[in-house]
């Protein structure tokens, strides 16, 4: 089984071809980062236009790199949400046209499910596993027991963790996207220089909160002369605080997961923020402490890509979970709504 994946929900236009034996035949991304950088964040209209300009050529190139033709595809998968609606429309429309013309099944993939199942593509992981999903728009802990089978243990009460990285970067004058910029700056900073709050630390549940941390950074910036050294120290101290918060929340989730899924032995981290080496190290140590295996996809498959959409498409197609051509893109689409909870 070979599936084409299309991803257009935010600021990357992406197309990929994946085989059910887990081979990625091609995986292309056109990043619009430079288009959005002057605005310090993603501008939806610019994103939608850029997706429209790139998607056709990108699909053609993905086929050429995989040395296959439309006729060799067994399904067409595209992100159906959640995300910026203009972009999702462009990707879905393209996928529907290909599916219609070549008479192939259409799979509307939930973007979060793409992130959630990436570790199965990269590591051939078995269900169930505990997933920490950390991206620009989401911060959740989920028990994953199959495509469409998610039990949410916790979520953020305010900002997503990637959003906290992006906003903090802006406060200290680092470029968009903030995550990689903060990680880079943090290498030269002292992580114990600023005692930023560790939100929710010690609370019994698995929820997150990052707005207080962001406010603490804002207050520090107001009272500090911002130069290269203080930027590095703030970045390092911020990253450390995020690491401790994620570790504490994930530890609680692991306890719950162990009782609910005794067969599960793996902690997975996914989503753009999972590209962060410090956070990966913190979570790897936690997993080791709890006798869990730790899996983090390679950084380029943590950030938005179409291979993960093609893979989720394959898993859905294997279970005949296809969609009709009247599928309506969804700007909001919580993972639990997919649920056939076990
Ligand atoms: O998954 P993703 O590519 O897009 C969404 O679905 O949101 O995640 C993007 C987010 C951004 O907030 C970005 O700043 C963050 O992931 N990010 C990072 C790193 N690379 C990307 N955060 C921390 N450290 C990184 N190295
Ligand atoms: Zn994403």
C-alpha cells in the first residue's frame, strides 16, 4: 500500500509518499517561515496564498522523487484540520481533486493524529503507548491505543508549550519561530540564573499551564537590560522551567497509564517542540527512571511534515476508515472527537 500525504495546516506546505512497510519514498517541505518572520507569527492569508502557489508543484515533485505515478497510489491523505482554515482548504481541495480524477480513496487526517502516530512510522512501535504531544497549538498527554483511539490525560489550561516558546522569544527579541531560537540561545546561558515558576508542579492531575511562566519572563525583561548575555540566561532558565514542568506532568501521566494499560511500556514525545534536545533528554531520563522505553522521532519528523499525514492515512486505510468527497475541513478538531475509545 502506497499513500500520498499532504500537509497545509500552518506555515509549511508539504507532500510525501509513504509505503506501508514504513519506507518514506519522498518527503518534501516548503517552509514559509521567511514570509511570516517580519510579522513575528503566521499570517493566515499569506499562508493560504503560499500553499496555493506551491502545492501542485510539490505533489508532482514528491511523485517524481518516489519514481511513481498517480496510478500507483492506493490512497490520498490530507490534513483535514485542525489548523488555519485557508491552508487546510487548499490541501483538502488538492487531495479531493486527485482522489476524484484517479478514483482513489480520500483520507482526511487529523493533524494531531499525524503527530501522534509518527513514532509507529519511525520506530514500528506497538500500541498502546503514552504520548506527550507538544506543538505550537497543543500541549497534551494522551494514551494512544490505536488510530482514532485516544484517552486524554491532560491538556494546557492556557498557552500551548510551543506558543510559550514563541512568545518568550519575541519578548527577548529572538526571531520567529521561537523554539529553535531559544534552544540555540540557551546553549550559552545559565539555566539557574532566573528562578522562573514551574507551572502546576506538584499538582495531582496531568494538566499544563504556561501563561504564568510567560508573564514571569515579561516581568524579568522589563527589569533587565537585555543584551546577549541576559538573553542567553533567560532562554536557558525558561527552557529549564519548561523541562521541569513537562517532566512533572508526564510523571503523573505515567502512573495513570501504568494502571490503565499494564501492557504499555513506552513513552513517546511528538510535535514541533519535541525537536528540542534538552526536553528530549529530560523526558528520556524520566522514562528510564520509570522503566519505560523512550521514543522521539527525528527532529524533521517532529515538526510539521507530510510523511506523518501519509502514515496516518495508511493506518486509517488499513481499517477502511476513509472519507467522502464532501468532507468539510475543520479549523477545530480535538483528537478525542475521533474516538472509538477502547
Ligand atoms: O508541530 P509544529 O511544527 O506545528 C504545529 O502543529 O504547531 O510545532 C511548531 C512549534 C513552534 O511553536 C516552534 O517554536 C516549536 O514547535 N519548536 C520548538 C523547536 N522547534 C520547533 N520548540 C522548542 N525547541 C525546538 N527546537
Ligand atoms: Zn504540528
